[in-house]
C-alpha cells in the first residue's frame, strides 16, 4: 500500500510485497515465540523446585510431571501435559522430554531433558540435578534483568534517533506540504527518499545489534 501511494516502480512494489507477505508474518511469529518462551521460563524454576519436593516425598517422575501440568498454567503447563500424555500412550519418558525440548528450544529445557534421560539410564539422583538447574535459571534471570537495565538508556536513544526523521517529516508536511512533497512527486526526490530510508534502516539494524545482549 505504501509503495502504491508513493507511485513506486514495479520492482519496488514487488520487493514491498515480498517483505509484507513473508517478512511481516515471520517477524510477528518471532515476537510471539519470544513471549511464549519468556512466560515458560518465568515459571520453570518454580516448577522444578516443586518437582524436587514431590520427588523427595516419594512420587515417581512421571506423576510429578503430571502434577506440575495440573498446578501450572500457560506454556509450562501445556508442555508438561504433553509430556505426560506422551507417556500415557507408551512413549518413554526420556523420549517425551526430548520432544518437549524440540518444541521449546531453550538451553534450560534441554538441560532438563538431559537430566531426565541420564536419570532414566543410570538411576542417578534427579533432585540434585533439578535443584542446580533451578538455581541456574534464577541466576540467568537476574543477569538478564541487570543487562536490560544497563542497556535501557541506549535503547531509548536508538528509538528517539530512529523516530526523529519521521516526526520531523510529518511536522514539515503540515507546515509546508509543497516543500516536502517534492520527495514524493519528483524522480530525484524519490531517489533521495529511497536512499534515506535504506540508510535509516541500516543504521537502526546496526544500533539494534550493538545493544542486543544475549544472556
């Protein structure tokens, strides 16, 4: 729609269509995945500690997982419920938790699945493994919050810098539309506008990479 309003060339409209048709859904799906994984991790440490208490009370691992699925809601309860349902139809517990790690590709979930598999094969103490994993998850959360707080100022600056040209252009359009309309109506203006947009996008991507710390 933006390309049509700007009366862009055919190739520009093709690329805009590809970005809108393939890029936008992928971006939205990525954001939804990140929110789901964040919600999962928020409850995962508490769930592991609850599982440790159930195991120490003498409950089997499979029943402890079923209890976690009933007690916790959201992504965590759904995943634990799938693991328990897989057990009920004959899938080994180790294989069921490894499938859960594929659906929820997080290092913490892979460590949990590995601990379950090792316990199933060797009979080692699962309580100690889950306690250590719970402590690790909480430590990672504290570090992630600290990094987020330290990078908040840089993120705000990047957002202001990225929004400033748009805000100035909109304000100039209301003040003097004939002056800025040259960017949309003349070939030279369209070329300058395209170059400015490309460089702004590149600059925003560079700033995003500079302030994107993975924990």
